[in-house]
């Protein structure tokens, strides 16, 4: 699948945490963006790595379990109305919120994200996982939504058969990405047990602080690519 041209050489929500951290990652990221602008293509090609293909497929299952108020938008890239080098591709939206779905490929990552959700604390979220926090802040600005939702999912053991069936039913052009998943065993995949202390679907909805929206916007305005 060819990369959306809007994502080539522009600051994206998924990588925006790099400009909100220490100077070295910020300068490295901006240097890479300049290279992409000259190349007119990504520095690396898209891969079919297991964590990536797992996340892309399973997030569609999550949308099937969410209410009708949720729309699926991950194939759409949104550009800031005034800053043309600022873009994002939110997983979905509701009337008042932008959402990001995480389907970790490791149980440790799943547990760590659920711990953030259980706190229901914005500052804890920002400190523990700035990558996902600033991604949501960015996408809330781009979509003009006052709220954001972090949604974290891991299937129950009995749901793995449904996921394998989904992997078998993808379009012919995507079969190479999901062949491994369609033919996987239970123990090759992340899952939780129904009697564990975790539930499969976990949601943290919060109002995005205006102070962080303003901080992010002002930081990006000062950048020259």
C-alpha cells in the first residue's frame, strides 16, 4: 500500500512527541523530515511486521464492538487548516472526541497501558506514555474535538478464532501481511483469560487541556522544515 503523500515530510500526530521531548530526538526527527521532502518518499518502506499487522487487523474488530457513535477514520489523513506541514490520521471519532486504539502485541505492553487507563489521570498518562498522549492531543486539535479517548484492547482466548478468520478473509493484496496470523496457534498470539483481573476492552476518555493544545501549537509554529 502506497504511503499517503500528505504524510511524507510532514509532522504527523504519531511522531509528534519527538518535538515535545529533548532537543536531540527533535532535531533528528526534523532532519529526517527534510530528507523525506527531498526524496519525495518515506525513508523506510512499510513492513508487514507481526505487531503492525496484528494491530491493523484487530483494531477493526474493536470497532465492531464499539457503539454506532464511533466512526472509523484511520485511512484518512487530516491536515491542519493553517499549518500545512502538520497532519494526523486518527483511528476514529465520535461527536465530541477523537480516539486512538492500541492493540499491543505483547501482554506486558497491554498491562502497562491498562494501568494508565485505570489511573484516569491525565498527568500520569502524559508522564508514563508521552508518545500516545501527544498523539491524541495533536489529533484533537486537527479534528477540533474537545475530548480524546485512549482505547486499549486484548482479545480473550475464545476470540482468537474470530481474529484468525478475519486474517483469512482479507483482500488478496493483503494476504501476505496476514498469512502468519491466519495460520497461527493460540500460544503465538496475545490473549487474556476471562477469569483474569483484566478485561478485554479498556477506555480512558478525557478532556484535552487547552494549555497542552496551545503549547503544542506554539511549538509547531516555531518549526521550520
